[in-house]
C-alpha cells in the first residue's frame, strides 16, 4: 500500500505546515515566528484568533455580488488561499478562526472596491522599486501596504509585462511611498543584511531611486517615459551596435564606423554588457 503525499499549493503561509505537513526550514521558521507572535499577543491581552464566521459570511455576500475570490484577496491584500480556506474543499475542512488583522482586512472590502477597477501599473512598480533602492525589503513594504508579501513581489513581475493593477492597490502604494521614501529602514528595525541584499538587487536591476523621480514628478506614472537612471553611454552603444549588426548584417568594424566610434569602443561596450554582444547578424 502506498501513501500519496499531498504537495502544498504554495509555501507563503502557514497552510503548507499545518495542512500538508511541510517541514521546509523556511516554513518551519515561519511557524515559529507565528507562535512567538501568538505568545506576545497573549501576554499583552490581545486575542490571538477570533471566530471566522462573520468573515465567511462577508465573503459569501461579496461572492453573491459577483466578486471573485481573487478579487477579494487582492482588495484585502491577503493570499487567495486565505479566502479559500474559509470554506471546505477537497480533502480539507474549513477554517473556523482567523487572526483579528486578517478579519479586519477582509471585512473592510466592499463590492465596489473589489470589483475590477484597474489602472496602469507603471507608477506602482516604480514606487516599490524606488523604496527597494533605499533598502526597504518587499516584505516590509508589504506590511506598510497591508498586503501579502507575495503579492508585492507579484506586482513587480506582472508590471514588467504590462498588466494592470487595482486602483485601490495603486493608491495604497502611492501613500506608502510618500511615507517610506524619506525614512531610513535601519532606524525602523530592518536588519543590515536585508538592507544590503535589497539595495544590491535594486542596483543590479538598475531601479531608479526616489531622488531620481523627484526630478520628474509627472513622469513616475507615465508608461511612455523611459527612465535613464543607471544607463551609461556604453550601455546605449552596446544596444545600438547590437541593433545595427542584427538589422544590417554588419560586423563590429562596420557597425562602429556607422555609429561614429572605434571598433575598440564597441568591444568595450560589449564586454561591459555581454547580453548585447554579437559577432555578426543572426
């Protein structure tokens, strides 16, 4: 007789630990942090969990108004699984208790807010990126926004592909951006190694800081505005040489002559930016 091991749908909440027996180190650490938080609340006289019934009924009313589970989760800033867990599903029962924070987020969602009200995600993505340049990890940004950290990361990824974002989320990000852009994350409990990691990622991705956008206050929400922060002359040359060689079939010598630079300059540009380096047109 063989036993089928159910794989958790994700590893971003406690569900993988409690319902699927996941024992990944990161998930076990999340469980320990959760337990410490429960003990802290108990010591402070705060309720750790409350009845999920009113939250469940609120979700049912929203669904009756043709609001999808995903839309409710996005408007509340929680994981979609948090909403689904309120109801029984295949191989599992329903969740009968939730944290006060989660309950408040879901109960605050209205049908008008959760129904599709989309806007361009350009400004939302740029604001999150600018906060990362300052050293604010996505998790801390998400806390300020009142949304799930996974959703904050997803906003950047989806924004790169031109996806829209909820107008309510865009407004949350804009408000948090104004609050955090002048604050030092180190003075607000962010560990030094997390600040370094976040800044290094931002530097590698060439994300523009808030000081850059302060110079172009009208541009941060403009999808047609191409930020030139971190763009060097060699990067531009590497891109131009790549395009000339691909479209005209020229070698490096001829491409350099057309661009008005030396072949050595093209070589240096390609060396600094190998993602654009080619020898001849494909």
